[in-house]
C-alpha cells in the first residue's frame, strides 16, 4: 500500500468514526425524547381518566340534587294538600278538646 492510499484510508476511518459518533449521539437524544413523550402520554391518559371520573361524579351529584329538589317539591305539595284536607278537622279538634 502506498502512502497516499494509507492516508486516505485513515481519513476515511476517522470520518466514519465521527459520523458513527454523531449517529449514536442522535440515537441517544431520540431515546431520551421518546422516553419523555411516553411519560407525557401516560400522564395525559391518567389526566383524561381523572377528568372522566370527575365528570361522572358531577353527573351523579347533579342527579342527587335534582332528586332532592323533586322530593322537596313533592313533600311541600303533600303538606299543602294535607293542610287543605285536614285543616277543618284540626281546627275542630283544637276547639273541642282544648
């Protein structure tokens, strides 16, 4: 081998090593980014689940409030109806026995 081809081969090997080092650095960077992306997706999934659970709890509470309001209105109507129906009896009872 002559000197020229030996120098050329050494330069080629050095260039190849430099390119491989750069490639490995890029691979490591991509692995790090991929890990961060995976963590972000996992966090997003957990937050989405938490939001869904919270929305379900809100719906359940709204249903309970609506039911309580309805029960309250029904009870008020029953009391009003009972007062109208039994008021004369109550008045007579008070006057007769008191």
